C-alpha cells in the first residue's frame, strides 16, 4: 500500500475525510474470468520460457535438483507430464520441462535409482480409489505427489483447471463433473524408473559456490531477500520420483449406487468379489457414466490398444472397461511393453529451508515467507464451483 500524501499545513485547508473502506471487487462473469486466466497463463508461459533460456537453469528430473513451484503453481502439468495436457500430436517426447538448479555438489553419491526391466512380468499394480466428490477425485489422481509445506499438493496441478478441460483430462463428460455424483478411479500403473535420496542431506554437504554466497548475503526479516532467493534458486528440491506410465478410467455413480459398491468392496475386498459381481458394479447399467480409458502421458497408441483389447460384451451391450485387466496376466504382459517411460507417477518435493540449517534465524525467515506465499497462491487461484 502506497503511503498517504502528507497533510497541508495551511490554516485554510480542509481536513481530509477518513478513507472509505475498500470494497471487494465484483467478480466478472465466469466466461470473462476464464478468458482472463487463459491470457494470464499465456503471459506466464512466455515469461518462463524467457527465464529458462536466459538464466543458468536446465530442465532435469534428478534427485536434489531445485525448482520454484510458484513459476507455474496451478499449472504444473504444463511442465511435468502427469496427465494428458492436450490432444494435439507433439513432435518432442518429454517428461519434465520445469527449470531446475543444482544446489548441492556431488548429489549423485547420496541418491539411488532403479529401473524395472525384468521380462515376462508386469512391473506395476492395479488399484481403485473411492471418491465422494470431485475434489476427492482430483486428490486421488495426485495421491503420490507431495509438496512440502503444502496441505493440498494436488492444487499445484489442478488449480488452473476449468470444468471442460478437467473433464477432458479425466476422460468423462463435462456434465458428470459438475453434478451431484461420486466416482471410482481405476488405474493400472507401470513403474519404470525410481529415484530417491538414501538419507537426509548431511549438514556438511558442500553447496554450489553461488548458492553459498547468496546464503551469506541473505537477510532475515527482509522480504525481498527471501523472494529473490526463491526466484534464483527455487523453493523445493526433488527428494524422490517415479516415472513410467499408467492407464486410468473414471466411473461415475449416483450417491446410492456409490455407497452400495463402496460398502461391498470395502467389506469383502476386491479380490473376494466374483468376476460377475465385479463386472456388474462397473457396468453401464450400474454406473451413471463410464469414462474413456486414458493414459497419463496421453499416448494415443496405448489408448487405441485399450479400446481394442479391453472391450467387454454382455449379450447385446458392448463397452470398454479397465476391469478386464484385473487378474489377466496375458493382457498385463502385453501392456507392460506398451507403457513406456513417458510420465511422472510419483514426486516428493522438500522445502529448500534445509540449506539454511547452519543459520536458524535465516531458516526461520525463509520458512515463514515460503509458507505465506503458498497460502496466498492457494487463495488466489480461480476455483471451480465447490461441491
């Protein structure tokens, strides 16, 4: 807030009236708000491209690399392949485009990585999650994504979604994402590469020279100093990750049928259900809507394979269901080679205040500024109508 001009000392001057209370601005119509945020997103993307080219940053998903989550908060799916972003063919194959920085030296000695390549078996799992509402559906999809100091890490990816593109990413019709529905997310995941830190970063781990110099210059209590540090070096570092790919399908239910299937599966367990019961609960006559089968990377080849191989026919009714993979080792082995190393399946980001451990006052200030900025971003993202 800018300072008020000083009062005149002239005896003829009138006293200034008390300032009027600031009114909350009236929100523009939803369509205008949507256009505004799309325009802001375009500007943000252009700015980040300039930053990535002009700065000393690179884009690598590696243990210990630092990123600034505020660069694309709410739109991290633009730079991290976690869910289909668009349906247009892309000439470049990528998993991670977020600008990163080295913070510590010799991090490879502290990290371990593993790649699952044993032939003849499916390196993954089959699971389903029960979601009372749309918010829980978003949360379930990003269950394995954690961002230190953020209570709702999924919002770093979904905060910029609107009804139509959220429905498209999840493979369901828009009308089923804004009504009074519940959901079951069924997913088959193929793990390819896993990386993680073996232990906490030692306090005497050598820092990159530029980072160490900036820490010495860092001023506790100075907001500009903290913000500039985040802009230059980042807010979080990669603690662990898993890459690979997945197929998923969203089943939409009325509240009544959702409760019935949830109680049955939760009490008996998925494996205790007969194949007939399993297909019945996830059939078009029991669910309100069967979503399309999508891959996390948006791989059109894998999705075509699913539409062809996962058809189920019951008398005259024919539909595509991911449940056909459950317990089918032949199909899972075929799918194992089709799901490549094309998407991020799990990501754990730790806060960068670890670099200030030798300076408790600076660490506390960085922590405070980071927390406050995260809360501001959460509050200022455009929200879909709550449910």
